[in-house]
C-alpha cells in the first residue's frame, strides 16, 4: 500500500530518534499502536453494522468490495473473459481470423 522499503524505515526511525528523543519514542510508538488498533476496531464495527443492515445476502461483504476501482476492475476482467470465450466459441464453429492480405468470403446471393 505505502511501498516503504527497509532503507526508508531506517531513515524514518533515525529521524524520529533525533526529533523526539530516545526517551519519548517508546511512548509515541505505544500511542501509535493504540490508535491503529482503535482504527481497525472502528472499521470492523462499521463493516459489521453494514452487514447487519443489508441482511443475510450480504453476509460476506467486505469494505474493499465497495471500492469503485475494484468494481470497475472486476467488470473489465469479466468482459475480457467473456470476449475470450466468445472468440474461442467462434473458432470452434469453423470461423477463423483472416490472415494478412486475405479477403473475406463474399456471397453474391446474400447481397
């Protein structure tokens, strides 16, 4: 998500030691942990409330399912898979893509 490597974490830790001092750093880390834990509890309770309000058909609902990017990505992937299956089905019916320079078949009775 944040794409932070070990070198960046080391630089952040060194800067934090210089800014806050080694005696305040453990207390700040503890407070950050408590804040993250409370944020996670808040998100879980919001998800559970949403599941309860929507009913049993949404029992497996996850908050990331509501992300618009994920919805669009899901529909694009489904459309691509559908197009691939249609292309495979058309090739099994005797149709094939034209090669370079090949003219399509012409039916004078149909025109």
